């Protein structure tokens, strides 16, 4: 069944491997009889009637929300703010006139997010929950729900839910854009199909990725992840994954911020993972790599086909520039998995962490 490990040593590895199927499942689940992407008319109307979306989430779901903002702003032309749930309660921004709240939560049970939902409902606002668990608290208490269709996620470190969240947000943004009369210049069904194949190619590259994990992370005490634009958001997720299961101190940040502090931490052999999937900033991020290498860093460059250069460590297949997080995160998940494995950590049940945090 879905919740058994089968021949897998860990749920995390099984769930990483399920990601191509999750992509295909989402394409299928959000298609209507005419073969077009569709979501409930009520949700479309709520999105398009609002003047601003407020995405509220925690942990990995927050990182997916950062990518979701790109989709709603670039595709749907809708202003978006993304907030950490635990901060929102006492640090509430001045709200727009017609806000729509979008809660992103794998479990649908995170207490910090629920607290915000209760509060904004009291204020009379509408909420959409994007969750993997039908009937969860956040789903029941919101006005609308979009399901992730990722199947049960058991490993504490979230993998397939993250890609499902990003894919479902892309679907919602695209369908809402068409509903609002905006031109959408790509065929998302086709592009997500290309993504599913690219994700498959990455999960099939386990040997190469395990070798990277051994080479870069076997003994290090820290590691850095850098990127620009959406690569920055994926860097945050890559660092979180590594912290969660391998206990290596890791930080993800925007390439341009290096010089404002973090570069002081670079020593001989410090691993720096750099993502290069965004053409307009490729030269800038490669410049950042040169800066850290000049200070002794050991760079692991993960670039996208079409942008690769000699010496890059890993090249991911080419996908639409907005959808690269769905593919670039896969090697980062696997690098964390193998780093934890080789450091004898309990991959599925890391110390001090819970799968869903139902206390504030
Ligand atoms: C916990 C989990 C994380 C998850 C976060 C938010 O900290 O360990 O993997 O990202 O909660 O969970 P949610 O279910 O709301 O997405």
C-alpha cells in the first residue's frame, strides 16, 4: 500500500522516487473532460475577486509559497505576499481591501497556520487551503481547498509534498490567469509533462548524486546553498533539507547577499552548492561562485541544460524557466538523503523534529 516502505530502506527515498508519478497525477487530477487544466469555479472567482493574495505557511511549505508568489505575480498578474505563519499573528501587515488568504500545509494541521486561519476568519476574510490531507483541520476550516494528490507523506523531511505544492500553485495561477483574460504563453500540461520526465531523470541519477554527497558532505560541519531569483528559494529548501536530516549546519541565501556577510564564513574546503537555472542571472551567480572559490570554497554547481559550462558538477534537464524548482530540488533532496545516510543519521525520524507540529 501507499504507506508501506516495500523494498525501500527509508520512506524518504521512496517518496523522492514517487515524485515523477506525483507530477503526472496532478496533471491528471486537474484536467477536465476537454483535456484542459481546471479548478473549481468558486476558487477561480475568489482568486480573481481579490486584490492581493496572502500566502501563509511554515517550513518547507513556506518555501513552496515563495515559488507560488512568482506564479501568481508573473502569470496571473496578482500581487502576493508570503508570510511565515508563526510571525503573522503579531506582525500582521496592513491588509489590502480584498485579501484572499492561501494556506499551504502538507498536513493541514500545523498549529501556527491554524492560529492565523482562525484570526482572519474572525476578521471576515476568505481562505483557500492547499493541502495533502482531505478533511484536515485547515481544509475544513477554510472556505476552499486544493488537494496536492501526493499520497501520504511519512518521512519527516518533506519532499514530494513540496513539488506537489509548487505544481498545484502553478496550475491555480495559470487557470486563474486564463479566467481573468490574461494571455498565458505556455501550455502547462505539456510543460509539466516535460518536468515529470526531468524529475525521473534526476531520481535515476542516484549513483552520481550519492557520489556528490560523499565527496562534499561526508565530514564537513557546514554547507552553503546559493541562487538568485527562484534558485534562491530552492537554496533555502536545500539548506533546510540538509539541516533536518544530516544535522550539518546549512544556510541558503541569495547570491548577491554573499558579500554582505556570509562570505566571511568561507574557509578552505567549505562546500557551496550553487544553482544556475535562470538565464538572466546566470552570469551573476557564476560570478558569486568565483568569489567563494577565490576564498577556498569547494563549489558544487548544479546548472540547467543549455546553460551548462565545463566543470559543472551536475546538469539538470531543460524545463520551462518558471518550473525549474520542481527539478533542481530533486538532487538537493537526494544529496541530503545520502549525506544523512553516510553520517549514520536516522533519515526518516530526525532528532527533535515532528512530521506535523500541532502546538504553537
Ligand atoms: C514540520 C515538518 C516540516 C513541514 C512543516 C510544515 O516542521 O517537519 O517538514 O514543512 O512542519 O508542515 P505543514 O504540514 O504545515 O506543511
